[in-house]
C-alpha cells in the first residue's frame, strides 16, 4: 500500500505541475536547460521532457505525454491532467478498501464506454472541406503563446498537410514537412514556400554565385579537399621543389574533380557536412567559381534524404559515379535577402517529390522555437483529421457530456463496478474545472452551470474562456479532432491501471 501511495503522490505532483498551463488562458513555463538555454512554452510534452523526474512513477507520466505527442500531437497537457485526476479518484477508492484489480478493470471498461460516447458525439468531415481543418488548427494554436498569429499559421499548417495527402491516404509523414527557422522579421512573415528552402547559405567566400537559372543540382557526399590518410602521419620535405610539387599535385587533384562535376552539366552543388576533413576548401571553391557552379556546403546528413526527395536527385558518394542522370532540375535557385534574412530558395523543380518547406521567422530565437512547436502541433491536429476524419467540440463540452452519460450508466450497474464508474465520471470533470480555474473564473459555478446546460440537452455547451461564460462552443469554432480526445482517454486510463497494479518496488543492482 505504501508503494502505491508513493507512486500516486509522485504522479499527481507531475500532473499538478502542468495543470496550470492547460487551455487558452493557461500560464507559460520558463525552462532553463542544462546548457543554460532558456525555453518559454506551455506545450505539455515540451515541459515534461525538460523535467528531470527521478521517481519511476513520475517518469511514466512523462512517457505518457510523449506517447500522446506521437499518437495525436496535441492534448499532451490534457492527458497528464486527466491521469492525475483518475489517480486521485482511485486513491479515494483504495482508502475505502476496494481491490486495485477491480478498480483497474472497471476503469478500462469505463474508458471503452467513454470512447463510444465520444464517437457518437463527433461529426464526420471531408478533407476537401478546408474550413473545418482550419477551425481545428486555429483552436490548437489559440492555446499557445503565439495565439495572436493563428490567422497566419493555421492556413500554412492546413495547406502543408493537404499537399501531402492523396484521396486514399490514412496518415501523413510529418518528416516530409520541413520547417526552416531563420531569426529576423516577425512571425507574420512565416510562409509556405513553393519549392524548397535550404537551411544553409550560399558560399560566397571565393566570390561565388548567388543566383542560377535552369539549375542542375547535384548532392555530393564526398569531399572537395586534398585527400588525407586515415592514420596520423608526417611527411618531411627538405627541398622547395618537392614542396611545389605537393601543392601542384593537390591543385591538379581538385581541378580534375571540379572538371568532372562540370562535365556532367552540374551548376549547383550541395555538399554534405564532413567530420574527418574539410568538406570543401578555398582552392576548390575558386575552381568551382571559375566553372560557374553555385556551392552550398554543410548540408546535414539527416537533410540529404529530404532534399533528394524534394529536388528529384540522387545523392552521389563518389566522383566516378557523378553522372547527369543523378542530377535534379529546377528553373531557379537564388539567395534572397528579405528583412536581413538570407534564404536560399529553389523554385520550379521539374519532378518534385511530395514534400513541403515552411520558412518560419521570428524576432528572436525564443519566439522562433515556440512558433515552431506551435506549428508542429497544428500540423499534428490536421494529421489527426486525416487519420480519423471526425471533429468534436472543445471547451470541456465532450468531457462533461461523457461524465453525464457514464453517471447514468453507473446507475444500471451493481456493486463495486457502479462505484468505480461513478468515480471515473467525476474524475473527467477535471478538464472543464481546470479550464475555468486557469481563466480566473469560479470553477464550481461554471461546472455546475455546464452540467445543468447538458442536462437540458445542450450537447455542445462548453466554457467560452474569452467571454467567461457558457455558450455553444461549435458556434465559437472551438473544435478538436476526435483522435486527440479518444487517444487522451485511452492512454491516461491505461497508465493509471498500470500504476494501480504495481504493489512493490524492487531496485535491481
């Protein structure tokens, strides 16, 4: 019993830590990382990732939030708050002497029933209906720090995901959407780019080009610098003629490589970052400049796959394999300078893959990081609608609706199970209560009024946080994907049942 209580206290402490950041009026957390960087956010998954939880039960809640982030991408705070509330309900029943297995089994049944009620409440949507997708993305962004820019970011998220889907697709790989962050300008300058944006800038050290029309793009994974042996070695030269010979040989080696690149009609070169030796040195840059080849260096290894997919070219690992059929074609590649932001854009790609590039801007890195996290959540919300094409109301309406129906269902049951169902139903009310608390409203009055409205048959009545009263939440366009709520209920219940069934704690050596 002691272990169980200690687990519950630890898990509830984590839940209370993020509880204040739920909803559009939620507070933000300032996190200082071990490197001394500062993050300001109210995204549940980001906050919990940064909390160094030592207690194993607390770690389970951190994992729970990460699981919700992977499954739905949004609702990471709600899922932890819900788990904390369910643990509180379970604790009260344990003190009455009920068996943990009975509680766990009843909770699982109740969660299955709750998901059933949610599906009845939801309204199916068509992916062609852009306004429904926009409403869901805007609702997700409204609870973020960058909420005043939701009119800019929501359409970008919707366009990005809808470009990737086919009529038959049941999921979207968010790795095909790349967000390139540049400090400068404001969040309003964030845009969806036709074509591809590169993280790196053009190399202009040797007077290199910054604009090429009818570009033929090659991605290379070998180095354009004098070869080095793997072992440490020293060459002793005691004659200046030998010195000249070494330098000449080096230049000739590089010139041959550059000529081979030009021979394949390549005029834009993306060079992968190298660890062992310089990816490209000044000599080869001079040669490439004379051959009218635009150079971008320090392309990260994990970007290669995205770029080769987007530009329709193949990465080349050896100069002997450098042939024209491996190149990608584009109408224009140029480095533009807007609001002091240097950006390399590739437009008019001949045979592009299904990928999207978003250029995110912000006045400083704190805002920019948060803008990227918020965009990611909005993209996830639209992806949820591709996975499960249904919407439900937000603002605490679905939780109160399920809570009411579960209470009614509990009256038809007998014995311990009826108790557990009733406790589960009451625990669900934590979401509307917290929403009201965070908005500075009276939680008891608001939740009582909300119950009353639902009892009178207003299924979509929810808390309108901006006006501080109860209204039909669908008319206010506060909607969320069905998947976010169902996955939050299922995941939090599973975690609580897992914690309930633990009765001892053994530390292995």
